[in-house]
C-alpha cells in the first residue's frame, strides 16, 4: 500500500473533522515530548556545571599539602617537647661562676629573671 492509498483510506475512515483532531493531538504530543527532552537536556547541563563548580571548590579549599603540614607541626612539637625535657636548670651561684671577673646582675621577678652584664660587653666575647 502506498502513502497515497494510506492517506485516502484514513480520509475515508476518519473524515475531515476526526482527521484534523488526530493531527492536532499528534502535533500536541510531539510538542510536549520535545519540551520534555529540552528540559532534560537543560537539567543535565546544569547538573554537570554544578558538579564542576563543586569539584573546583573542593580542590581550592582542601589543598593536598595540608596533611603533610599538620604532620610537620606534630614532629616539630614533639622535638621541642623533647628538647624542653632535656634542659638543665642552674642556680644563680652556678651562673655567676660561669662568668668570673665580670660585673653582672639578675633583674626581674624570681623565675623570670634576666642576666645583665654591667661592663657593656656581650657574654660571647668572653668565651
């Protein structure tokens, strides 16, 4: 059966009004389907762009060097703790004995005192 014969048969069966309604319904369904496809495509594009923006934000605000930096801080703190535990304290008589024949004084509150040499020379020049 050729297209002409099919069209003639449809025209005879449905009549003009029914054929126009069929065409109109078919056209409306096609338009609706095209709108839905366009909406799905738009949603897909927006989703891809949003995921790219989120990925860039994660990369920018969560640098990979951060865990290594924290590990270095922990090692440095452990090292300073060990060094602080190995410090030997001396009393003022032992301090004065380290610098004989030099005028010096301890200035400040006990526990927070500083050594001041009264002759104006630094402590390293005597050694």
